[in-house]
C-alpha cells in the first residue's frame, strides 16, 4: 500500500468526529464493508467428538466462501483467546453478511458468537487469494477508545491526531502497515490496523510510537492473524 493511500484511509480514520462516508476517495475504491469478529463461547457438546465435526465443517464452508469470492477477506486468529476468526465482506448490506455468517456451522451450533461492524477501507486493496490457498501471517490491530479518550475536539486532540496521522504515513512508508480504516458507528471500537510483521512484539513496538496511543487516547488490541496469501495487496 502506498503512503498516499494509507494517508487517505487514515484521514477518514480520525477517531474523533469526522464522518467516515464523507472521506471517500474513488481512486482507492473507498467504501463500507462488513467486518465480522467471531468469538469462542465455550460451547461443549456431548459427545465431545461432535465439536471436531463442527470445526471441520466450519473450515470447509469458510474455504468455499473464500474460493467463491463471497468472503473477501478471511483468516483465523492463531492466539489462544476468545477471538477465533475475522471475516470481511465487500458489501454495504449488513443483512447480506449476516445471512452468510449465521449459516456457518460453528455459528449455527453456538460455538462461535459473531460481532458485526461496518468497516470503511480501501476495497481494492483486498484481492482474491492465490491458488492453491496458502496462509500468510499478519498482525491484526483492533483500535479502541483508550482510558483518556474524550469526545471533545481540543488543541491537544488536534495535536495528537496530527501525530497519529504522521505515524501512520511513516509505518506505511516502511512497508509495515498494510491496511487501515475506521468503523462506522463502532462505539468504543474505533478502527483497524493490519500489520505485515512476524510477531506481536514488533507490532506492539510500532503501535507504541503512535502519539494517540502513548497519550492513552487510543488503545490497540493485537492478534496474530493467518490470511490466505494474496488477499491483501
């Protein structure tokens, strides 16, 4: 991703009060997509072997959705924890994404709970995967309101935002930041950073250089994310 593209996305991702839709750039196919966070819910069937079948069926269904293009971006979270999988649909219709997700075996069985978010990003930087499918590691960063977040726009928040934008450009120039974008109406969840790095420690070091993060205005939750190669430009 070029620094210019990341800057355009980040401009929409001010995380204060700028309307996401108003910041679109046609040259980057900026627009709303549907992001779905799938979380474990501790489902334990009897017999336990039934869980193995659910996961096999679930993985097979997701792979078919990826191969057919119905899911634009998909990957498993490889860390232990509640967040299990992240899916992205190139549609503005939440109902369309919901219909696909609710039919996934692990969701239908109650093993995974979906959270639906409207994500504003460059759609043409999400592309069909290479064949045969092969996983490529990334780090997914979920930006949330930090302990010192406030809705007011002040000289201090403007200064932090300028530093935040400069840092995004720097990370893009270094080839570390692949894609960024805000949520539309995400509440405490403010947006996403996707890093092309090998470790959580490296991603943490990069986010710690962000003035908005170091000031406590934003916090970042980091997850190791395995995505089919070629899906992210």
